[in-house]
C-alpha cells in the first residue's frame, strides 16, 4: 500500500508506514486497508466526477490567456491526479469511474487523455 503524500496528509487518521511489514500489529494493517478502500471507493469515484470540470476550467483559462486551443495537449493530467492524492497506477480504475459519468465533450477528452497515459 503506497499512498501519495497528498492522500496521507488529508487522511482522517494517521497511517503507519510499517503496516504489513511484520514489525507492527495487525491493527495498523486494518487502518491501511480502510485507507485503501476510502481511496478506491470514495476518493477516486468523486474525483472522476470532478476531472471533466477541472479539464474545462483549464481549457477556459488557456483560451482566455493565449487565445489558443492547445489546452487539450497542455492539461497536465498526472499532476492533477497526483495533487488529489491518487497514484498513476489507479488510472484504469479512474477510467472505469469516468465512464460512468454523464457523457460530455470534457469527459470524452479526459477519457482520451487517460488512455494515452495508460499506454505511455
């Protein structure tokens, strides 16, 4: 269980870095398991709903600053994902949750960006 520092800082209870190492009790393992479930079942699905909005905001900012349409290429997907405490290894799960979101151009653009990142 490797968590992003951003996730650990925002998590409601402290997490032990020695969980599952054999140096601690199973209680620490339970805390880590609960944090993992929270990440996979709450944070990532919520972020999937937020990602198209973040993409649209970045696109609007790019257009207003540069009168340019390169925002699709300049949207830093991995930086945005990391800043929300999500590891890149969860891109597939994020893609799955994103598919469940309401269909929109921003959602489809985010799906395309995720696929590119998954294949890169």
